[in-house]
C-alpha cells in the first residue's frame, strides 16, 4: 500500500497525500486525497488529472458549469464508478472503492440529487434501512425511534412533525435533512452532497445550509456540489472549481469572490485568484 502519489501533489504546502497528521489543504488534517483521478466513458474523457484534498471539519464546495465533471468525480469517490486512472487516499492510505458499500463502510456517505430514500417507509425505517436494530430477534422499534428523535434534535432538524411520518409526505428540505441525518447516524466521516439545495425554496435552503455547517462543526468533512454561488459563499471553507473535466482552481473560500468564481467556472482561469494548484506531471 503506497502513500506516494504518481502525480505531483496539488498542494504546495505538503509533500504527499496527507494523513491524519497532514495539512495539505490548510491547517486541518486531510481526510481524503485525490491524485490524478480520471474517468473515461469509452472515448469520452469525463474528468482528468484531478488532485484534491478534503480536510476534516471543513466544508469544501465543488463548483463548475454543467458537464464540468463534478458528479462523475464524486461518483468515483463513492463507489459508483471506478476511476480510469489515479489514486484515492483515505487518512493517508491508498484505498480502492469498488462499490457504494465499500464507500459507506469506510465512512463516506453520499447524498445524491435524486435521494435514495424510500417514499413508502417512514423516517425511522429510512434511517435504519438495511441496518435495523433488533432485540430478541425482533426489530427494536422503540430504540430506533428514540435514537432518530435524538439525532434530529442534535442536528436542529425541527420542522419534522413525527419520525413516524412517511417520507413521501416530507418537503424537499426535510428529505435532504433525513438523508443527511442518516449519513450522520452511520457515523460517516465524509458527507458528499450533490446539489443539495437545487430543488429547494429559500427557507428550506437556509435549513440545509445550516445543517451542513452543523456537520462540519461536529468534525465531519463535507464535500458539497453546488452551482448556487450564494450557497457556496455562505457555507464553504474551501472552494474547488472544475472546468471541462479538470480541476482549475482550489483554495480557501476567502481567495474567491463571485466575479472570480464565475470567471473560473466559465473560462477555467482567473488572474485575480492566487494559484494554489501544482500541475500534474
Ligand atoms: N454514464 C455516463 N456515460 C457517458 N458519459 C457520461 C456519463 N456520466 C457523465 N458523463 C459525461 O461526463 C461529463 C461530466 O458529467 P457530470 O460529471 O455529470 O457533470 P456535472 O459537472 O454537471 O455534474 C459530461 O460530459 C457527461 O456527459
Ligand atoms: Mg452533476
């Protein structure tokens, strides 16, 4: 198991994919490091040479135009696609994520745009789907219900009336909240969200953004895709920009403003943002 990447490191402040003691993306330890990640679909090169560090306790926003490769990139992390090339490191060790189950077992939870919740089940049943608590070979409904209520309280999810409500009856924001709470319940260390606010109204969006901040304040790493720059500047500690399948800029959110972010999204360059990328060899 090698911890030496083939491609050069994108972070000028570190000299290898950072482990628990690393500091590749700033002062926080790096949880996940991508080095030279590419993915082809036949002749179509969806992403190439992506180097990215995702630190613990921080929100990293992944931004870019439609088709830039954001969803493909997170799918290579979450076990939907195997990368065609490159290396993935988790706490400094190289990992191979072949299936979504591999990713969840590691502690990577992904909340997709089309949420994988079951409409015909209630909130508690969704929270524990496939991992139900049992007592004397029976489902321990009381334990699961109490734990769900406690977790929603901990996460300040206050708008859900009853955890015995069917998920079909929830609003978009509440569904997002349940999907995220499920990730927390499974003791995920990295939560990845693909456009979590795309279908939400103003107040629901605010709630989901607040929830994202709560996760990072609990020490989880969050990687969130968004094309809403207001959301990005509200929640992100770090910003990573993709353009035509490549990562074109990455750094602390304070390095960016709306104009430079738009410039990067549309052209892949901005003279006004300090360059923190080291080109891949
Ligand atoms: N399953 C697939 N088969 C072929 N091409 C794909 C597939 N998924 C994505 N792509 C292509 O990869 C590129 C990046 O897509 P995607 O990551 O979905 O973009 P976005 O940044 O909007 O999330 C696009 O050109 C898209 O057409
Ligand atoms: Mg997408």
